[in-house]
C-alpha cells in the first residue's frame, strides 16, 4: 500500500513540476519587447533570457534585426552572435549595412565565431554588396579573426583583395572563388562539424 501511494506521489509531483516549468518559461514576445526598453538592465535581462532559450529564439531575433530602434537591433545582433546558430549567419551578414557601427561590430564578431557558416555568409556579402565599405570592413574582420583557421589559405586572396587598390572590383571575384573552394571542401570533408 505504501509503495503504491509513493509511486502515485512521485508521478503527481513530476506532473506538477512539468506544469510549473511550462508556466515559468519566459514569454518570448515580452522578452523581445523588452529589448527596446530604455532601462539597460531590462534589456540585458531580456537578451540573456533569450540567449538562454537559445535556438527557438533565432527566427524572432532575425525579424527584429530590422527594427527602427538601434537598441533593439544591437541587442538582437548580440543575442544572435552569442547563440551562434548558423541559420542566422545570412541575416547577420546583411546587417553589415546597418547604420550603427556598434551593430556592425557585433555582426563581425558573431560571424567570425561561427566558423564555416560565418565565412560563407561573409563571402556572399562581399559578392552582394561590392561597393559597400562597411561590408568590406566587416568581412575583413570576419576573415581575419575567424574561429577556425582551416580555411585561412582559401580566404587569403580575399583578404588581399579587400586590402587592395580596387576592392569593389577584385574582392567579389576573389570571394566567389573562395566560396566555391569552401563549399567544395565541405563536400569532400568527412563528417563532423564544419567550424
């Protein structure tokens, strides 16, 4: 009799704990709204909570990258950089065109830490925005500070082109060649992560 009672209590307690955990989950929309708060601490808590949730927040954070409020864009870029989900790399690379240098800096840091996915997004950005000095500057940082040095020999010509006399002409060509090589190497690499 006691064993049956104990088992019922364990099952009930586990059910209650699951229900409480579900109720304690932060409201993602509230956290996203808090990214625009004027209070730094509210924004910091919201960003940290979104980061702790992780990948499920990525699509919503990508959406708010286009917010008119620079604080929101900065917080979203910072959260995406910390989460490091490769699906965010193209959206982050597009943010090299952001008017705020702080947002662009976070984008560069985030992409540099994403390994192959950050490199691919950076190379594509150079090809898409060849006349943008902000893109060229950001991608130069990504390629110079990438977390994985495995592709260093492949991106060296892109760095040279970005530093050259006519980067808007030579960098896209070099980026296209490097992108093809990175993707080819990915196809030939054996399993595991490509970071």
